[in-house]
C-alpha cells in the first residue's frame, strides 16, 4: 500500500462506555503508530446521532468503518487485538 | 465459557438475524461478543446499552473521581458543611489505620472538626488552627486554607501540608481536606539551609586567617563562628599537646559548664599512648572525619546523656592536620538528626583545612609577628600595632558615638641621661617608664613605644575635654614625681605630651596620630607640658581646669554670694518675693556671672556642694530678715537638674529648713521645665515631698521644655514662670502675644500663679497687665541686687513701691 494513501475512519461509540472508550483509545494508538500523518477519524456517538447510525446501518457499538481506501470495511469490538485489526484494515503491521 | 471476540466483517443480514436472537437474551449477546460491545440497535434502529455498559456508565462521576483520588498518595477526605467526614480516599484510610489514630477517629461519619477541637497537648498546635481554617473555608471567609506542620516519629522527620478547598466554589457546603506528605521537599529545603550554614561558617573562618594572629583567638573565634554564623548547637576544638600527647580542650562555644568539665576529665583519662578507642581519637589517629548522625541512639558515643541534655543529635569530628600531622580536631554538633551528609562534609573538611592552615600560618608567623608588632625592649606595642589598635578603637568610638584621645609623648632630658649614664641605663629607664605607664595609666594595650624615648597612648572613651586634661595633669604630675632607680642613682623625669581628640582632630587613626604628633611638636617648641592639637581646646581645657580649682577654692573661701531680684505683683505693685541668684565674687576679676561657672560646677559635680550652700544661705538671709522684724518675702532658689536627680536632695532641703519653723514659708524652689519632664514619676514624688514641707514650687523657663498639658495638670506646682524669650516675642508678633496669652490662661485654669521673666520695657509691662499676668521680674523694675541692698530697698516697711520706679504701672 502506497504511503500517500489517506485512511479515513468512522468510529461509532456509545458515549464513553467502557468498550467504546477502549476502541477509541486503541484506534488512536494504532493510527499514530502505523498511519502517522495519513489518517482521519470521524467519531460518531450513537446516543447523540442515532439517525446517522441507523442510516449507516450500525447496530452495535463500538463499530469501526474504514471508508477509504475502498472497499469499505467494518469491525465491531474494542480493537484490542491489533494484529487481527491491522490485517482486517489492510494496514502494514511493520513499524513505519 | 464464551467464544473469543470476533472482530472482523459482519454482513448485514447476519447481524439482523443476530439482533433478533439477542433481543431475547441480552446476556447471550454479551457472551457472543466477548464483552466487546456496548450497544445494539433495537428494531427502530435506536441504540440501547447492554447491561455491562450500563453498569459501567452508572459509575457516577464521583465514583470515577474517587478512583482517581484513591490512586493519589495524598490523604484526602470530604467533609460536609458540619465538618462530618463523608468520604475518604485510600491513602487517608491507610494512614489512619497504620498510625492507629484514636478510636479510628478519622473514619467516615466522624466529625473532623470535633476531633480537631478535642486535640490536646502538642497535637493541638496544629489541630486548632486546622479546625479554624476549615471553618473559615466552610463559612466562605477564606477561598482556601493551607498549613504545613511537622509530624515527626522517633525514626523519621515527617512534614505534611494540609489544604482545605471548598467542594463547590460558589456555595461552600462542604470541603475537601487533603494532607500531603511534603517531607521530601522539606528535607531538600533543610539541606539548602544546612549547606548555607556551613558556607557561612566557612567564609567566616576564611576571614579569620587574615585577622587572627594567635592560636587561642583563632580557636575561640572559629568555635564562636560555628555556633553564631553556622547555627551549630555546639563547637569545640581539642588539641593534642605535642609534648605530652594528651588531648586538651582548647576552645568551645555553646558548651555548658557541666559538659566542659566532663570533657576535660574525659580527655585527661585518655591514654596518650593508646589513642584509638574513642571516636575523637579515631578521627585524630586516622586523620579522617568521623560523623555520627544519630548521637542519641549510637552506642559508640561517650556522652549520650550530655548530648541529650544539650539538645544535639548529630556530630562531626574533623581532624586538624598541620604539616601532615593530626594535631587535634574540630568537633561540630548540630541539633538536627542526620545533619552531616556528603556535601556538608566536603565543605566541613575544607573548613577544618582552613583552621589547620591558619594554625600553621600562626606558628610560622608568631615569631616574625612579635618582632613586627612589638617593641622588643619594653614589650609594648610598636607603632604598627598601635596604629592597628587605634584604628579599631576609632571604629568602635564611631559606632558607639564616643570620642577618644590619642597622646604622643616624649621624655624630657632623655638624651642627656643616655649620654651621661650610658645606653644600658637608658634602656633600663625606658623599660621602667613603660612599666610605669602600664601599671599607672591603663593597660599595656593602650600604650606603645614608637622609638627612642617616643611613646604613644590612647584613651578609648572620653566623656569631655576636661576629663582628658584632668587625667593628663594628674598623671603627668605623678610621673614626674616617680623616682626611677637606675643602679645606685634615683632620677625623676618629665614628659611632654601632644593630644588629638576624635572626631574634632580626625576621624581616622592616621590623622589622629599625625595631629597628636604635631601637637607634641608645638608643646616642645613652646615649653608646654601638654598641648591639644586644636589650640582653642588647649585653652578651653586649661581654662576649665584652672576654673575648676578656683571654684573649689571659692566655695571654701566663701566667695560665692547670693543676689536677689524682686518679683512684683502687677496689680498691687508690691514686691511679693525674690529670686536668689548666685554670683561669684572672684577677688581677682570681680563678680563673675553664673553662665560662666555654672556649667563647670555641673560638669565637676561641685554643683551639689554649691547648691547646698545656696539653700542654706538663702535660708539664713530670710531668717535674718525675720529677726530684723522686716516684712519678709519668700525667696526662690534655683535647683539644678543634677541636684533634683540626686536621691538625697529632699533630705538636704529638709536640713536647710529644719532649724526654724518660719523657714518653710520663706522658700520656693525653681525647677526648669525640661528637668521635670525628664523623669516624670520621680519629679512628681519629689515635688510632692517638697510641698509637703511647706515650700512652694515654681516651674522655671516655662515654654522652653516639652511639657505635655496632661502632665502639667498633675505636677504639684504653685507658679509658672514664663521664659524671657516669650516675653520678648510678645511685642514682636501677634503669634508671640497669643502664645503668652495662652500660657497665662492655661496657668490660671490650672490655678497656678504666673510670673513673667525678663521684663525690661513698658510695652511688655502694659501687655502683661492686659493679659492678666500676676507678677513680673526684670530690669524694668530691678536687677538682682546684693542681700543688704535688697533688704534696704524692698524690705524696709512699707513695701509699696513708688509708681515712678516702674513707669506706667
């Protein structure tokens, strides 16, 4: 994957419920480590924007959607198993 | 138990199927998601929380914060508005548990304020201000409150900082109390303070090396510095005697007598051949510093009890090493435990090195110094040392506002003696002269031999010039009469002296020395026995000495006389009383006015005798007038400040009036205003005693002192005499007139008689009558006249005075 590709994520969370908070922290750590300078994260709280979640077809939190690069991928959970997550997102696991 | 979490892609249809299932059993969903999911959407797509997430969110903000608080090392408690503990953190709980606080009195539910209020003994030192601080914050009086306090245990120096902050800033219905362990910070601060103390000692000792020229002073000063500047509790220097090997206490500071005695006998008991058993011996034999930072619990320490009594907790023994040999040790004691650490010790080793260096320096210099500073023949100081000492005397005279005198002296005919009797005899004479000086005219420190027959002396404190002259006269006399024995012959020898007095003749040693030398030169040139550098001073001083002798004789020979100046009642024109004024009828120069000799009488103390005489004389005149059947008037006698201050004065007055019952009615004492004010309490009781005898009292020179009106009302006096300067101003300006008017009204309000002094013009007289002044005294009516004349003119009845004699009256 080219270095110049920008990763766009949207993370659906339930306020700061435990799993949501963990997913958020794990995502930020992952981005900083592996995608430094080439990621965007859009955070959606399903309690504040339930319609948006519904429209996006999100039924559980935390859910992460990789919007770009296509194809769109989704992962449910705390994102704590980073190897699995990296693979699912097609992010190089080698340190940059 | 449950499937591992399955992050990854989830096709929508699978999820919807899952939701159907999970809506039936929420718990099952959690199991299936491995606990990694917080919400699921319901049929309408609205998310709802799973139970676990609900539990999590239910944790209140406070609960989260309490978790944070629990993680903090500070002891924290929340108090309600009444001071009850409503929550504590883990550190608080641990602290109260481990410290076994009374009745676990720091637990939730207890009223912390009441616990503080109930504290007693040393605990109340902090508890009471803490309670007050909490109440202030609760009451909204203080935005917050903080206090640092010690909480030492037997093994540890602990410090805490307590802070009190309101729960809500705008309506303080509770507070957060936090105790933070600041021991580390305090310890760091202490280290800085300790180091500074050591630095202060070090720099003081550095300057000693330059200043001090003998071991004794060096040791004493070093110990004094360590205690004074360094803040050490005690300091001592022990020196091993090079011949006996015995250790002796050379100097100490802050050491009490009992401990000093104990130390001495301890040193005495030490075996010179077997140094090594005690810590001190170990420091000396190994030439290495020994530190004990826990004196009170250390078993090796010899004087545990004394240390406890003296309040010392740490000790450092620093060997003094001169030319490679440990010659003794400097021992420093600190009241703090654990005072001497590496940094301090490095500096202190340097300090001991400085003392050692100074000792070495002194040893080498001692012999050279002696030659450099002393006259070998007489043992007196030489010029160099004299000037150094003089500079020191000048400094202290300046700081203490004293004056000092420098004398330079030459012996008369010394060259002749040397030539005719030989140099050996001459040297012997110089030695004897030096001895005479130090034995008869102050200590050896005050004298110096500058060369040949040239000597110098200093009088470090002089009261007045008369002092110097008197001392000089009597010493020169005694010196001249002293028989010096040289072999078989006895000879007497005189001296010429030049005097310089600070600060008039110089404010530094060199100038004073030079000017005294110049004075000596002119004394020799003019054949005077002594001369002051300032010629006026010589004249004045000489004049004063002569005058003093003359006044003494005058008293013996009855040359003093009393003259009387009448006081006249302004409305009746009658002479109502007389002021007795002393005159000296000098057979050589005639009448001498009091201004020329009263100051000398006061300076020499002759005033007491002369004052007694005046009282007796006035009384005698009065009784003579009575005996002659005259219409007598009261005589006012002036009392000098020195007389009234003399505690025997009342008795003297009593004696003067004791002979005749008519006496008290004939005597008034005039006392200057400033004198009364000097010692108000004593004055009031003296005046009361005087009036109790039937005498009256007048305040002289009223307006020139600093009377406060409140005192004036309390003073038991009868008459107020307006000073002549006010009478003079009265006709010069409206202000002057207003002042006299005020004084008269004031006196009348206090029921005092008013006498105007120094009235010498008709204008003044007119004004005084308008203002209602009672009596007047002055040239306009009459000057002071001899007793016989007064008797003839004013006492030969009738007393009414012809108007022509005082103009407009």
